[in-house]
């Protein structure tokens, strides 16, 4: 059930609107509920050909030889497409935004770098004919050592996955193997903290699981153009990518999309359009390239798995004074979009909290698995999972109510964020208040009265301890000066504190933001670079 | 052996849009000769309702009924550029672009109406029902249809507009990470109630209670479908889904929906949702994006609820019964934590 709290922030809204806020039925509803909306695969063409790709059975191998002669003679086969047929075989998706180097072939040439990497395309009169011909292709491989773990991939001597990035990490700013975030002085803050907690979090790779798998149909038009019916989530992104790979002027392609059977980020990578277009040009016939469910599950790019280490420094009165994050994004064998998710993650740390000392190193790591891509919450879902689990442990460690602990540290209007922009338009505290009321989660009066609109600027200016409510219950931590540096871990299998990964090669530290003179390293002393 | 109730919470914010390349989207709006409007886009409706949201924003800005606006999209020959439907950007980016276009078209419409009524355009207002009238003198009015006919056949005016929304380009500092990752943020707090069986490790999500701050709900039905569906996806990520069950060991990956675990209809739980609206200064009518953020808080809230129920922390997703059971055993049995109501 959905309800509105129009009373909150009412003074910031004009509610005298006619169409905005109405539960208007969507213009395409009738088509969807009567199964008459046309998806890309509902377009019918005479003499339609079908493209299937032969995929690597190895996670990492050198291709010694390919013999497709029997496949080329098989019944129904119209054309074999090899790497040499692809006009611009090497591409990277974000090259359109001048981000990263071309690193991924449409069809593998000498080496395959993940299980399922496309090697050959077979165009035939039916999907079955293409698959039967595929069984006749003979490829001999020399298997190579593979690496699947992000931290193993960074160790000296690890197999090199991607020749464009031989050290298994994406290159940032032309010089670093990771993206940095530096705000305040975490080391000094950890030394002052009453409690220091560190833990490790692991996201799983996940399938987008759309009802409609990735696919497209490329149809030669009478004027030499190609019309492409596609399931893409980004029409011009896919058009421009396909034009680059096919070395075509963009106006030779006419992309039609728009009714998509579920995206969730899995239909950005333009995995089918370039080869479907190439096949249509090589055969002069309409060609469909449609992922099977097995291909979608295993070889369509998944949500990448991230491994995240968080270390927090907390005071017994509930303030988090330092947060340090080290995260590894598993990009798989090629970049796709993971390089960008790293930036998004760096900009999101330390979550919606005002913490005066923050440091993060985020890596985009290449491993011998299916390239990862965007998925709902790209760059943010995993770090939110890690941060919010960590917040819960922090609260337990100092004996505070976990929701009040979050509200105490929540960012407010006027606070300075770790990426050096002022927080505005905040509403975390209000969400906590409303959810707590709805769920009958008891909050003390001072927390029920808190506001995102008050106290932030003051907090950024000078330390105001009086603003801080007292902890909910007496701290469980013994009142000694010994710092608690471990957290009880029921799963003994993982012990990140005991086995820290090799420290990244750190370039000379830039000067920390100028600390103001009043000495208190609380919510106050590191906002010298604040901008309005 | 028992089933233990637990409650967990998470609070999050979410950046709207992509902070790369300016993240532009364009929109074109024009009227046909009888005063019906078409919005031309290349943006994709993934089923989330992007077309409906854009239609309502356009109608509100033009000052005409929503029935008089139709959104045509996803044809590269007719629709201008859009970066794509991802990063929770559709409502915000495309919405802003269509507002710019609709304002331009509205200005021409009001000029044409002023010429017909022989008044100053500044003295006119729309009633949102298809009429344009003189402020304070509603009997002096003209229909949008009459204005469009006059513009097309008598005055030679095009009632049309172009719009683009582009975020100022933001560099990322290599040393400090200083950047402008987003221009606005949505917010959420989710409280999850679970039941954990300490004999099987099975986790049932009993109830979700959430508050989402989304700037402005353009269409409350679309908001509800996103929030309900997103929470389901978050619960699925937390407890069920993975394409590599033994990650980083890549073996044993699923090939179809028989082998890929997801919650079924029987696993769906009641979800109480409260929506707050603090308008984003740069959002269309204050709207932010909600497409992605609604899944995120559910993952940690479920994990935290499991801790509250049985006293074990699972840091690796998904939280399968096997992991829960092993953790309970390692801890020497379930250790329920303090109840939070």
C-alpha cells in the first residue's frame, strides 16, 4: 500500500498542478495487457536469416587453429563471419564518451579470455541449421592459466587477462590503477576513535533476468540503409556503437526500438546489433540475432560482483569520525561499463552520512569471466549493502539504536560531502522518521524532532557537541582506553583483518584539505575546501 | 529448534543520472493543425512508464489535457538524441528536456492565441482543459484547437519547441576524487521483518515498511509499481540470486529459470510504503528518479534483520540457507538480539 505524507516539505512544493500527481493510465497499457504491443521480435520478414555465434569453451586459451570448412558447406548455412570480416573489431563501449581504450573484440582473434567469448558467427536459414553447422567447426586451443578472483588478479605473477590493460586493472587519469577519494585525515581519526571496526563484504554476480532476452533484427532497406529492430535500452548509444564497429556513417543506420521486455541495465552493451548488421550487409538479407536463455544467463553480461572492505572509526557518543573503503569491481575480461561504475561508487562514499575523514581506493579489475555490465543501482548497490551492514555493526559496537545511529550521522543541508560538494535537498532523517513511525520503531523525542534542514551548516562550521543527543543506552564497550579493533565474526572462513591485500602502490599523497585552526577533528575541521 | 523473528533497517540515498559526458537528452514537441501535441524522443520505455511520465510533464507545461499529448519514441530517424534509459535518469533528464521544449511550444501557442484575441500574450492563461483565456476575464477565451488552426492556416506559425537537458561537465580529481557526481539525490529508509528458521537456515521476509523521498511523484501508480517491484528485486538479491553460486569459482552457473533461483509469488510479503516529496531544485516539477534506488536498501535491511533474529552476520550475498545455517552452527546456536518492536 502506498500513502503520501504531503505535510512534510509542503512549504517547498507547489501542489496546484493539474496533470502532475495524477495516476494517469499509460498510453501503451492496452497493448501490454492484450499482448499486442510489438517488441523487436514481433516484426516478421520473408527470407529471415538467423545468426548464432560459436563461443569459447575455455576461460582463457590461445586459439591455435579454426577449421570451419565443413560448417560452411552444411545445409542452410549462408555465411560464416570471422573476426577478419568485422570492419572495426576492437571497441570499448564508452569510447563514445572518450572514456577508456578499445579493448574488446566483437569476435575473438588469437586468444579467448572468458568462457563464452564469441569466436565465429554462423548465418543460416534457421537457428537449428546454424547450431548444427556450429557442431562441425573444429577449433584447437592451447589453454592458458586463468584468474577469477579480483584480489588474486592483482598479485604479482597473476595471469594477464586483457592485453590493453596488462596489469589487470583499468587505468584512471592515465596514471593510476584505481580511483581515489581523499577527504580529511583518516589515519589521525582512527588513532582518536573509541572503536574501530573493519569488515569485508562480497556482492554476487547477478543475472538481469529480463523476460525478453537480448536481440535484434537487421533488415537491408531499399536505399542501402539498414533498419534495425532492437531491444536496446539506449537507442543512439547502440546505433553509434554499431556504426563504429561496422565503419558506417551513422545515418546509414535506422534504429527502431522502444518496447522492451525488461532491461535492468542488461540491454546497454549492444551485444547483438553490430554482428546482425554485418550479417545483413554480407548476405543482403534480414538477419536476426537473438540470445537463447542459456546465452542470456551465462554470456550476456551480468551485474559484476564487488568486494568491499570498510573500516570505520566511531566515538562512543555515536559519531563516525572516519571511514576508509577499499573496493574491487570485477569487470570480467573486458571493460564494458565497470570503469564508470568505479567513479560512481567513489562519488557515493561514504553514503548519506556526514563523516569528516573519508578515504577510498576503488579498483576496476579484469578477470577471466563474462564481462560485467550495468545493473539497477550500478556502482551503488554493493557499496550501499556494505555501508548499511557496517552501520548496523557500528551501532551494536557502541550500544546505540541502529536507526538513531544513522539519523545522528545523517547528512543535512549545508554539510560538506567527501567529494567536496555541499549537501542540499537532504531528506534522509525525514525518511527515517516516517518509516519508524509507520513500523512503530521507537525513536526518542530528540530524534523525532530532528530535521535535514537544521544543524547542517552549523555542523560544517564549528563543532557543536550540544546538538548531539546522548546515546540510547549506556555503551556496552568497557570504559577503558583500549581501542576495539576487531568485530566478532561468526564466519571464521573469512578474516580480512588478518590477511590484508597488498597495499596498492600509492603515489605521493596530495596535501590534505586545509584544517581550520580550532583543533577539533569532529564534524568541523576539514571543510576548508567547501564550495557553494 | 525454532523460528526467530528479527527486524533490520537501512537508510540510503541515490544519485540521479550519469556523471559522464554531460548526460544529455533532447526532446521535440509540436502541435498538429487541430491542437493535439506529439512529443518526439529516442528514449526507451523499458516498461517502467517513461512515456507516461513524459506525457504528464509535457501536458502540465503546455497547459493542455494529458489526452491531447502523445509520446512517440525510440525511432532514430524521428527522435532526437537521448543518452539512454539507465542511471535513474529518464524522469529527470528527459523530463527536463521536454519541459524546455514544451515551454517553447507554449510560448508560440500563447502568441498565436493573443493575435486571435487581440490581447497581449502576457494577459493569457491556459485552463488545462484545452482553452486559453484572458486572466480575470474568462469569457474572453479561445480553444487550443482554434489557436492551432489559426497558427497553421492563417498566421503561419509553428507551434513547436526544442529542448535539451545537459549537466555541466564535471571532471574527477585524480588525487582527491573531487567531483559533482549528481545534481540531486533521492532518499529511502526501509525496515524489514524476517523470520529465520534455525533448523534449516531458511529466511522468510514477513513484511517491509518503507519511506521514500523522491522529489515529486509525477504519477503515483508508476511510483508504486517501481517501489514494490524494486523492493522485490532487492529481496531477491539478498536471499536468492547469483549466476555464480560459488563465486569466485565460476562453475555451476545456472542456464535457465529452473536453475536460477528467484522468489516466487508465495515469497512476496506485505509492503507498506510512504512517499515524501522534497522537490529537487533542478528536477521537472521537482521530480528525482526512483528506478534504481528502490532495490538498494532492502539488501542490507534483510541482512541486518537476520542478525537481529539469530545473531549472525552474513557478509557475502546471496544469504542462502546454507550460509545462515553454517553461521548459526559456528556461533553455537541462534542468539536472538534485542527486539526492536
